[in-house]
């Protein structure tokens, strides 16, 4: 954390950069999930490999969304808004629910859940590039 000339706390530039990188990686992991899900739904050859890639992508999504949540918490501690932390935490928790539903639940719940994850991840990533992250 650092202090501005007015004495207000701000998140360190490295923490803001980490949030930006991790939140973008979260979105990239979700895009990967969409690509591999398309291969699963199409039912073409290589379905087992597509399923393995989709499962691996879920693990990556858990990791990067969790790290994004931690970075959002550090930025919040630096004086930024609370809502991006809440959204990042929801994305992290919902990624596990999504993984469960993908294996055990109906696809008609899994797909809308992916849309919710996407909106949340994009909101955090977009916010991280605004000037509000420094306030």
C-alpha cells in the first residue's frame, strides 16, 4: 500500500497490475472453457481429449479466479471499492459449483452458470483497468 499526497491509501502498482493480469487470465480461462465445451457438445471425434481439456481448464479457472480474488482483496485494502472483491469472490465460488454441475448436474443449469461466471469475470477485469481501481 502507498499513500497519495492527500494521505489516502492506494493499492501498490504491482498489486493493481497483478489484479489486471489475473482477472484477464480468468476471462481467458472462461473462453477456453467455451471452446472446449463446443467440442464436447458437437460430439465429434476426440471427445475424450476435449473432456480432459475442459477439466484441465476448470482447474486453471479455479486457480486464476482464486488468485484474482486475493488480488482484488489487496486492492480493496488499498482503498478501492468493495464490490469488485465481492464479484471476484462470487466468480471463484461459482467456478466450483460450475465444475460440480458440469459433472453431476443438468446441462441446462451448467450453461447459464457459465454466462454468470463470464459476466462477473469481465466486470472485474474491465473495472481493473479503470481509474477507480486507484481510489
